[in-house]
C-alpha cells in the first residue's frame, strides 16, 4: 500500500519544474532534550509525520515542552528516470540550526526557521541513501523566533513553539548546469527577468516566453555566458498590458529555457509575474498610479492542529477567502514568514500582503537578566530577512516589507539607550532597500521609529474609537508612546503615507480567565459590531490615514480577539463586517 503523503502539492509555485519527489510522510524521529546525542547513538525511537512540527497533533508526536534538539531520519530512493541528473534536496523550512547528513556525512548547515535551503547531492548520487537532520532549536531568548513562547507555557500573545521540520521536504532532478529561481520585475512596458545560473557555458542561451491566458505574446533570448545571471527584457504588446490589482489579479505565465550551443534544450522551468506598480505621492500610497486605501487584517498563520503548518493547501486558501468575505483587501502577515503557497494563492486571488520577518527574540527587553553594562544583541536577522526577500521577490501580492515589530528602548547601566535598536533598524532597512528597491520599506512597525527616510510610517493603537480619534487629533506629527509610557522620538514623520497598522483586538465572546485581548470585551455580537463600526468610521474620517490593520483574523490558543474562532468558525456573519468596511 503506498505511503500517505501529507501536503503533496508542489511547494515552490513561483519556480516550477515538471518532475519532483515529495519526501513528506513518515520519518524516524528522536527528541534530544538536552542536546546529548551524537549521530552514532541517536535512538530514533519514534515516528513523526513530516512536515508537521513535533509540537503539533498532526505530527503524531504532540510534545509541547522544551526540546533542545530533534533528530529525523529517512531512507530515500532516487527515481530511475533521474539517472544522469544533478539531484537537489530541498528543505522549505526547519527551525532553527539545521545540520544535514547524507549516509552519516555532514553536507549542509543552515541557520534560521523561516526560509528554504538546498543540499546539492551532485550528479548521479547513490540511488538509495539515508538523510539525517539534526535541528537545534536554541532555547536562549536572543534569536528570531516570531511568536514562539520563550516560557514552558503559552502566555499573553506568545504561543506554542515549533521545532525542527515544519514545511515540505522534497527533491528535484536538474541538469549539471541549471537555472535557479528568477526575479520577475515589472517595468513600464513589460518584465525584466534576472535568471541566476549554476554555471555558464560558451554560446549557451536563456530564452523567455511570456503567455497571457495561454496565448504567447512575447519571446526574448539572451546569451547565458556573460555572467552567472542572464538578464532578459520582455516587452509586452501594448494591447496585452493588464495591471494586476485586487479587482483584477491578472497573472502572466513565463516559460524559461536554457539551451546549449547546438540549440538543444538543457533546462526548462516556469514562473509567473503580475504587472503592477507601487509608488508614493506625498501621503498617498498608489497602486498602478491610483490611490489605494488598505483594509488589512493581522494574520499570524497559526492552526490548531498544525501550529505553523497548514493541515492542507485548502486551509491556506480558506484563510484568504475568510478575510476577503469579511471585507478586507489584504493582510499584514505577522511575525512569521508564510509558506510560499500562501503567497501564490494571494497572487492569483488579488490579496495584498505586507511581508514581515519574525524578529521577536532578537530585540526583547532584558528583564530578569543581569546588567552586564553592554547590551548583547541576539543573532542578527539580516541574512535571514534577505533570504525571505530573495524567496518572495517576484510575488505581486507583496506591497510592503517590514523586518521589525515593536522595538523597545534598552536599559544599559541604569539609563535608557537606543543605540543598539538604532543600529538594528538601520541595518535591516538598508538591507531591504538594497535587495528590493521596487517596494516601500517600513523601518519598524509600531513603537520606536528611528529613520526619517522610512518609506511609510505607522502606529499601533488599541484604544476605543473615541480614544483613537483623540489620539489622531493631537498627533501632528503622529506619535506613539513606547511600553515604558514615555513619548518617543517620533517627530521623524515627514509626510509619508501613514497607517494604523494595529487596531481593535477586542475579544468576543467574553473569554475565560487567562485569555489575552485588548480592552473590555463587548457583551454581545451587536455590541462588538457597533464598536467596530465606530472605530472604522473614526479612522476613515482622518484623511491622513492610508490604511489600517485590524487585530486579528482568528483566535490563536489563548488569544481570543479573532473575527473567527481558532477552528475558523465565524463569530459574526462576515458580510456584516464587510458592510462596515465598504467604501
């Protein structure tokens, strides 16, 4: 009987080859509570269902306590049809320090919990081999972990941890020289494609064909021997230039072919692009030259049975549909780098997205820690944030980058200091602007803004409608207090587009003790909707505001402020929420 393969869909929809092998399913597994095992003495006394993390019920493990290290092992058989090919082993995401062994030999190390990495097994590796993964989860506070709880239990807005493999593991066969994931950049009259190559060969070419609804509308080719990337300019016919937008999420298919000196096909793969343009005019945020008001919902991407991992591809689509049914035109993806397939569905459904790095853990306050005189920052997320941008560059749904959420002052030798925070914000902002000059970058969402050159400006305000209105009335420029209750140095607003990027957070129905939400819970559904209506009306009355983000789409464990329950049942008829937000 064939093995059950969970999450069988193609995991990298922005760069597709016809043939791949999904390695999800049953793996040997071991929990190494204190990091004491070596490769030679791991007991592998359990079975786990990959790609679900061991904390989840879908994994078959359901262990939610601290685990210093987790181990995985699987015997892999390479298909006979791949003979003579270069074999690539892909891990879509592993938390946190991942070391990969092939037949007992270390072959790869990757740090970070959100982005993919690849093991190049070379041309014609052994037909059968053993893959072992040692994933160290780094229990210390100072690492980018998103909303994973740093305590044994969940608390406030910190939730069940995720250890080890939590996205698809898979293999593909490529030629000895092959194309890598391209960048697709819209231009005034078409697309600029940058196609990295594993190597170059004299007289080889990269050819691109652009298709609109199955019709070939553009063909271009360039030499593949001028460098390690082929840059192709595809001009679209004037009558075939269709903007991507929430109202009409038109996508263009792009077929890329690497040909040899004799014209034979060496490699072939496909991607897609959306012809859309983001610009800023004073306080106006523009999409395709038109003012865009963003009605976003905070989405943290948690699931009761899979935690960070959606139980199936339909669940990813369902969350977008639930948001759109409630009248939102996009989401601020919060403290997590979402699966690539979520972004693919957002692209094809016309769903706007703010991309955010899960930075919490590298910039937390030092309470209950010794004052050593110099604040020691955690593991820098700059490289990991750049990996996120590189992975997701070509998705038209992403319209803003933000690496940091709610930075704080630091207490050093009894005095508040911003030096380390300043350096961190500037490093990540400049990294994002260099890696992707096509999108606006927010220096930090909420609390301490430090860069006057930030493309947009935001505050978080969980007050009632009257409180938010009074705050807006005295904000000139908009300003926010940090958690210490002191007015921050936010006189750095210079007329950029201004967002209320966290609002609401009301719990309904009134939650049990120990739950987390903002403000006093409304007693009835009608009271909730009345408060929501008044809050949105007050925000829309202020013409400086370019958009808002409501907290949040669903309840998550102890946090009870979702518009939907954690299992995605509606708390209110979504059409009533949509009617309140209608323009």
